[in-house]
C-alpha cells in the first residue's frame, strides 16, 4: 500500500470521527441516550481522554497526557512512513494507519474542544462558542457507542465477581477508539504474516 493511500484512509477515519463527535455534541445532552437496538445505543458522554475515563491527578495531568499523545503520534507516523518505505505487508500498513487515525482523532478533542465548544451539561453544546468550557489542551473526548450486549447477575460460584450485577460490554467509545482497537486487533490476529522473517 502506498503512503498516499494510507493517509487517505487516515483522512477518511478522521473526517467520519470528527463529524460524528460534532454531531453528537451539538445534538445530544450529556448522558442522553438513544436506543438503536436493546444491545446497541448511542449514549453521549465525555471523558478526560484516557481509556475507561481514567483521570491523571493534578492540574497538569491532562496537559501531560495530551503532550504524551502528541509525541506518541509522531512515533506512530514515523512507523507508518518507515513501513511503507520498507514495503511492509498491507496488514501492517493498514493497522498502523488506523492506530494513527484514532490517536489523532482523540488528540483533536483534547487540544481543541475545550476552546471551540461551550459546556454540554444541561444544554446542547454550541460549536465556536463565545464561552468555551475549557482551555487549549484541556478538552474532553466525546464518546457515543454503547453495546450492553448482556446484563445480569453473575453466578455465585464465580470468584471475586460472583453474585454481582455485570454488563458486557460496558465501555462507551467513539470511532477513533474503534479504529485503534481494529488496528491493534489486526496486529494481533495477523502477527505471523506481518512480522514474518
């Protein structure tokens, strides 16, 4: 796969990701949910940018996370260029392109959303608001896909979680997260083809 095609894939994922996030943010109230099916819902949440809503402590935690991500994206971009130059398999190039697209998609939220949107709590957010909710590098990542495929109480005989109420799959994520997951999945599933000697 050529570098041009890899960057076209990245661009398509980024455009779809940002279009979805902006649509959800400007048309849904925070925590609003729409049932597509019982096992698939659109549920609008925001998080500070780490998986499962984990927050780094302190005033500079979010800034440190965003700067780290930007540096990591530089490394992933180098990996993509290097893979294309070395004529790596399409599996590797597509996987790295998807990971790069997902990482950039979430960085856009972290860097810009705090200064281009107002608060989503109790109101629809406004794009290019006069009263932004945050500052540069302190935006919240928009998530919306929710797949609670199974919900119920786990059997008592299970260690640790037995008898507890459990939801599978409980994470709420966005298209950028999905792109990263698919890219990592390709690296795992096609490992032998990608890294053959």
